[in-house]
């Protein structure tokens, strides 16, 4: 199991389904925590693997395993770790100790093939909210609006991020963890590009082109470092917090500048403040309630309504830009 740390914050083709099955079977990242350091846990896993994961016992496990578990990469060794995790948790609770983490994460009650059911559901609902509002945007805003294509591209980047967030919380592996992190970074960077186009690019297209190239270079460097040099969680968090603050301040400056001329400016300001404020929920790190609902899931659940407000702003602003363009009015 790999660690799920925040990045400081938010269309799949049919053939990709088969690819996902292979991706989900990749080896997991193991990070040491108090629970998996315990001799009772390690001995339990060794005994379970030796007893159940070889020869006829392994074939029996594989034949009895539900197809959805096999498809998402759950192995006999993974089942041993899962069962031994709860054995260790039971011993801790019986002795009156605080629930430990295992491999960098709290213990979660698995539901079907979902490793973190509440976070997976919350990610899926965020993606659905994003999709519904994208469809509403497309049905409300004519293609001639200056920001139409840029907003559509941003929506697709966001949908891709929520897809990988859902996959990661369903099955935490070396690959799915990185795709979740990298796609979340892509959303923040694209939000900066979206802000650049809205504030500068409509009058100076060359500026937004240069910013786009710079952001692509930054993203490529970020992913290359984490992939080929060191997957440093501290660096990843610092990098995402830095670009998140750039995104926040740039949008807030635009809101302040237009507060007297655009009656809907407050929607944008409230959205960026909510997104950054709600991310603080991650600081409430606590053992999952009912072994399902933790601070990360609460954070993801809290961001679902924000999509509706954000796209309401995008629709208002896109229609405003379309009308001002028709009337030949200078865009601010």
C-alpha cells in the first residue's frame, strides 16, 4: 500500500478498461509505519503467506477469489496483509493503545475491491459533478465564446484527475499513486493557464502561449524528478502548495480588480478560497470513523458542491465575454 498524502489543494476511451486491469496489478509501494513494524504483524504476514499463498492453497485462493478482486490486482499476499492488519489493530485496541498506521495509511475496511471506499466514492462524485457541469456549460455557452475551448480543455484535465483519484483510492499501487499525484498537479497548473488566458491572453495571445509553454516545462520537470530521481513526498507537497498559492493569488487579484464591473466576481473568489480552505481538512488526520471515513474522504466530499459554483461562474463569464466581443467592448 502506498501513502496518500495531499498535493495541497482537484474521457476515458473504452479500450482503457483493459489497460487499467494491468495497471492496477503493478507492485505496491511499501512505506514503513508503526503498525507494519510490529513483530506480530510481520510474523502474521509471513505465516499467512507461507500457509496460504503457495501450491494447492494458492490455486484454491485464486479459484475462489471473486473476479472483480482479481481484476483489480488483489493477490494472496495482499489478503494476508489485510487480515494481519486487523489482527494487529485488535491487539492495539485490546491493550488500550492508539490505532496505528500501516504502510503510511490508516486501516480501512475494504468494500468489495475498494481499498478506501469513502474516498473512492467521493472522487467519483467529484468527477460526476464536473461532468454534469461541463455538459451544462456546453449546452449554455455558444462555441464562439472566447474562453470556450480553454474551459473545455480544463474540464477534461479535471475529469482525468478525478478518474485517477477514484482508481487510486480503489487500488493503491506504485503506478496509481503517481497518476493521482501527477494529474492533480496538472489541474492546478492548468488552472493557472486558465487564469492567464482570462486575465492577459484575450488581449495578448502571445503571453498565454508563453505561459502555456512554461507550465508544460514545469510539469515535465516535476514529473521527471519524481519519476526518475526521487519520489519525495515533501517536495511534491511544497511544489503543489507553491503553484496553488500562485493560482489563488492570481485569481483573487482578478476578482478584486473586477469587483465593481462584474456582478458575478464573488463566485470565483469564493471558489478559490473554498478550495484552499477546505484542503485544511487534511490537517484533521484521524483514524477512520467506522473504518471508512477519514479526513481525506471528508475533504473530497466537501469539494463536490464547489464544482457547481465554479461552473456557474464560468458560464456567467463566458456569456459576458461573448456579449462584450459582439459589442466591441474592451475586455477586462
